[in-house]
C-alpha cells in the first residue's frame, strides 16, 4: 500500500475565525442586540437585511440608529472571505471561486447553473484530513475547520452573484447546496449542522431553502452518519464509497481502515430507513483501479444485501484528474461497461454531468495551484 498522510479528525485550533452574525442562531442574535443596548426586535431587522436583501453593508442600513452602525459592523460583521481568483467555464454557467480567509487559509466554492436550478458546491474545511490519494484537497492536508459563518457566507456570496446577474441565464436564488467541496463535512459536524439550519430557516431566520435541496457528502464517518440521521432534517446523504471491497478501499479511501465497507453501507442504509431519504453512493471511476466489470458486480452485491433498490442510487463520477497524478478517468468503453453491468443488475445508476475541467474543476486543484504560486 502506498504511504498516505495520516487521517485527521480533529482540526488544528489555529486561525480561529472572528465571530460573525452568521455564526448565531435566532436567540443568540437577540442576545447580541441586548449587548448593544438595543431591543430584541432589531435582530429581525438585521436578519432581513442579510437574508432577504443579501446586504452586509451595515453603514447603509438607515433603519438602525446611526450611532451604533460602525460598532455593529466591526463587532458582528467582520470580513470573512476575500476573493483571490474567479474562473468561469461552460459559457459562464460554471463559476469557481478561490477565497482567502482572514488567516490566509484558502477555500473553494463552485456555482453551477443548470436549466432548472442553481447549485453551489460548498467547502466545510480549509483542506481535508481524510488523505484520499486521488484528491487534491486530501493530499494538501487539513489546515482547520471552517466556522459556521465561513461556511454560510459562501451561500450568501453565491446568492449575491445570482441576484447581480453574474451567472448567465440564472434567476432567483440557490436551489441546491452540496457539501462536496473542500473538507469532510461530518468531521466539522457542529458548524455544518449550524449552517444547514441557517440555510433552511424561513426569512428572517435564514435563507428559507428546502432541506431536500441540501446534500451532505461523507467518506463514511459512521458515528456521525448515525447522529445526522437523528437530527430530523430531510437532507440527502451522499457516501463517497469509490470501492466495493475493503482491500481496495483501504488504499484509496484510508478512513476505511477504521470503518469497513460493510459498516459504512449499513450506516447509509440505516440513514435511509430513518429519514425516508434515498442515499446517493458516490463512485469516482478511476482507470484500471476500480472500474472493472467484476467490481461493478461486487458493488451491486454489497448494496443489494441491505434490501431492495429503493433506498439507494449510485452516482458515477468521471474522475477530474489532478495534473501529473496516476489517478485518471476511466476509458469510455470501461465506463460504459460498468454502467451496463449495474443496469443489468437492476441498480439505479446515473453518470454525473462533469463541469469545469478546464478551470481546475476538481476540488482543491485551484487552491493547490495558488499555494504553489502557479
């Protein structure tokens, strides 16, 4: 087995983000107003500016007392993200942004417009501690967890882009958010759950999104999958399986050395049972690694043992390779044979529409290039 970076489940404490309005739930916002000597109803006024008007320019909020606006901006609305690069592809319908945090850490988000929806791929950590060798983020290691506000502000920024007409043909706001950017979302559980609750809370409490439009991806942190199932939130769970057997998955998804394929799939099945939400099994096809017909049959066997096909859907992903890496996309004929095998076994399967390959679309590539000074 090739050497891997060690798995990191507890992020370093350095670089802690400053507190921001987006870190707070509704009672905490009201308490913050009291600390300013203001009545609690001011919290709803401020939240309407943020979530309804998509404004964080406190000094322009004329319905607040002028004497406290500067202090409010300084203490509760510190700048969180600075744009480093923005790249577009697909005729402007895919926008990848590299952001710098207050401590110099980098993160990426990707906004994608489809015919009937706008989707944001969001980051939950600066870097990642899961050390998957085919992933640019994983090979860069974990810098730190993002705060609740640092995660949520990515959605705020994307909604502002849509509202400003910066994405051709897009109207309205985000329909979907997928926690599939940099980091392992369930390794930053508290902040991710706080973000989800802000995303789905009705205005003025939050953005008013549907929980069914939110997907949380994980490489398979089994205890946290169980915890998420008990939250009462009908979000979609996506499990990055990538291999149906322990021998291979131990190599390409090192967390499998802690929780086996069987344990991960059992946890996913239990999530589907409790939430009544179909689970997505993510499977990045890699040439001569995991794309054989034999492994397609084994994947069908592993999933079928948990019950009929109603609980699961396989989402095949053409690998967006990191330049110079031995991990690369499957040949078209092998991809087609893998799909045909699953379909013949009755497995619900789709091939993901790839976006942004010409703009370092794979997670972590743009941050890696920036760090290297390329």
